[in-house]
C-alpha cells in the first residue's frame, strides 16, 4: 500500500495542462450530493478530464445505479484545516505514538497539502446510489476514518459484509475501467491527473497542478 506521505509521490514531476474546472451542477448526467457544499461551490468542481471519465464510469454501471459525487475540488486552506484537525486528534488519542507514526496515520485519511489530489481538481469523493437516491451499503460511510472504522474504510477491508464488498467491487470496476485510481485507505476517493495517479500509472508527470 502506497500512502500519500510516501516520498515517491512528492517526487513525481509536476505539470499542468491548463484543463478547466467544470461545475458538476451543470452536468445533469452526474448526481451531486450537497453534504460537502461550501459557499463558493468548490465542492462541485472537477477537471474536465475527470468529469469525462466519471461519465464513462456512469455508463458502465448496471441499470438503475448511479455515481453520487460528494466532493471534488478542495482549496488549499480547507485541505490544511482537515489535515491539521485529524493530525491533532490522533496525537491526543495516542500520546504513545511517535510523531512519524502520527503523521503516517494521518495520511491514511487526509493528504498532506503539498501533494493533495483534491487541491488539483483531479480527485473526487463519491459513492453509489439507486435511481431514487438511496445510497448503497458500502461498509462504512464516506469519510469514515481508519481510527473510527477499525480500517473498514480501506477499499479491500476483509471485515465488511458481502453486500458491501460486492458494491465496492461494482464501484471499483467502473472507475478503474474509466482510468481513475483509488487511494486504498479510502474506498470513496478516486483521482486522475494528480501525483498519486502519475505514480501508480507510470506517467512521467502530473496532468494537473494545484489550483
């Protein structure tokens, strides 16, 4: 398992092809949830290449199933606040952990700001729902922490039930088939064009830099 704190991620050369951010509120083929909505509407924006791949993944899903997008672009300060908050929570809960372990455990849930996929507009948090909007059983909620879920949030977690495992497989097959990569500690987190994607796919550099 490669974590976002791995030096190989930060070592990927950065580039940006200038692809625009698309507002998903103008893409009726994709469903958008409002739980992560912010006043500026950043949560609803993704790079065009990611949107195209989500549409491909949507078309690959079985009938009556839909991608439900929770959050896309995340500004630098919001990313920093989430990282700092979870880091401090782990440090309080585990005073016996050395600083390096606190840092590594933090990155299983939220990326360091210097390599953060969401801040490029290339990452998306999503789940599956039915035509009437009912979310499928995925084993944990979106944004469940490793600490609280006993690592059941890991995409390949062996502790979740059979229904959730099948639903995760449906999501994985559709999104990997469309060219996105998953962060293995978060079943809901997928990206394209960022440093993590470049490292896993062998791309020579990123397609997207921080926005």
